[in-house]
């Protein structure tokens, strides 16, 4: 039977302590993980919150030959069409050691970076937006105790491939490793962390420069029936992608539950490079850190944004927002009006607002 290490098993491979960093004593004694990810151009991370099955063939009824635990990473050799009864997505990933239903796996890469010796300065103080370019990076709390419900519930604080955070300081430990001080600028509970710098790629101001800035006639159409998003300049479709919206609607257009994405046309009223998103009620709420490339278009908090917790696009499964890949969210963020300043990476748009988002049902 094929076996993969659970991340708790990897704890046995722990390295040295933080050393010279100015961290609390308990954090300096904490194990530091530098996981060895598979050597492949494209990888898949188990983004589910539990164990998933590895199948002998790309078929849900095929024999189970192994299991992949939460956050474990496997090679993503190719994607094939298989059979998964009663599911919309029929995609499976060939790992070289069996097949995994694709919606469980976040497509990721392992692209370590050369740490900076000094932070750039784009505003009043040094700092930069930075993107995680490895499957995941472990975090050490810089100002415990943890406050956010997300961080308090997870066993190991981590950031995942594609997430974007603000880096406002760096240090070098006694093993000559560079560490970045990781913060969330918007929506945060105040938790900050230290993380190995090689996991982060600096995001430059040029990367968020507007696309087609001279075109005023822009609109977005989100189709909740077909789970798609189309971006138009005039009557010309210039971008298309799959999405995951909220719950489905009934024949009269009424939401079947409280997480439905509202139908209608609304302007984008706020845009943020990264946002700690919180909402809902006790027992039915959510708390998600470092959500990327956020374009809010309904006052209740509905947004188009990047997603790292599933790969089930084409299926309604959000709490009302429009889930897309990080890449799709970034394109929309850059293309829609108005542009966002690098520092602070946030803009609130007065009425009549920015680019229109039309949510329709066929």
C-alpha cells in the first residue's frame, strides 16, 4: 500500500531553534520545519481538512491503494478525465503512485527564493507585499497568544502557496537563515509571525499595474448556473474562468440558503491586495487569513477573491463570495477600475463605485 507522511510525522525531522531572532523563549525552542517537497514542476497539496483516498485508477469506485493526509504534497504529473458519480467535476490527478480526485488538491509549486538583505520602501516605512511560492511555510507566532479563530484552531500555523502578506521586518538567526516578519494589514486580529524568508517572493508595484487602463467600458458577468465568470470590454469578452459561488437559487431567484451569492448588478466598492476575511455567526461563521486579490462588490462582504482551500471550481460551494484561483483573482483585481495603490494595498471607492459586477442565473 502506498503511504505518505502526515505532517505530524514530519515533526520527527525537526531542525534547530530560531536562535538569534528576537522571539519569546518558548518560540525559540519550537521545532522548525523545512519540509522536503517532491521534485516535480507541478505539485498537489491536500487542501481538504482530512484524509483523502489514492485510487488505483481515475474512478471513485477503483480500489484505494493509499491515503494522503492534510497538507501532504504529491507530484502532479497530469490531469485526466475520470469517473466520480454524482459529482460535477470528473477530473483526477495522476501522482505517479495512483490517482486523486482533483478538487481535493490545490495545484502548487516549490519555488524557493533568495531572501532580501534589506526591505524596499514604497511608503513611509520599509515593507513589501510578498507571495508564498512554496506548497506551505510554517509560522512561529511573534506576539502570542494567538487571537484569530483560524490560528487558534489549526495545529500548525501555516501559509499556503499563492497567499499574499505584508512583510515589515527581517532578521538573520545564528544559522545564517533570514526570517521575515509576517503581518496582515487588513481585517487582522493582530497576530504576527516569523517565517523563513525563502518561502516568499516580493510582489512589486509593477505587478499590480492596471490592465487596459484606457478602457472605461468594463463589466463582469458571473453566471451562477454555469459557474463561470466573463469579463467584457464593451461587447467583447476579454477574460473567462470557472468560479465557485454560493448556494444555488430556486426557480423564482430566491436563495435556497443564507450563503447564496446575491443576484443583480453592483459596482465594486472596495479592493484589497490581501484581506483576513471573517463573517457569519457562531456555529456557522468563518475566519480565513490572507485571502488574495479581493474585489468587494456587495456591501455585506461578497467579493471576487483568490482561493487556496479547494480546487472545486465549477461547483457552488462558497459562503456567498465568488471563489476563483489566485491567478484569476489577480487579473480581475488589476483589470477592474480603479487601480489600487501598492501601499496600503487597499482602496474604498465612493459612489457610483468601480467596475460593475452582474450576477445572473440562466
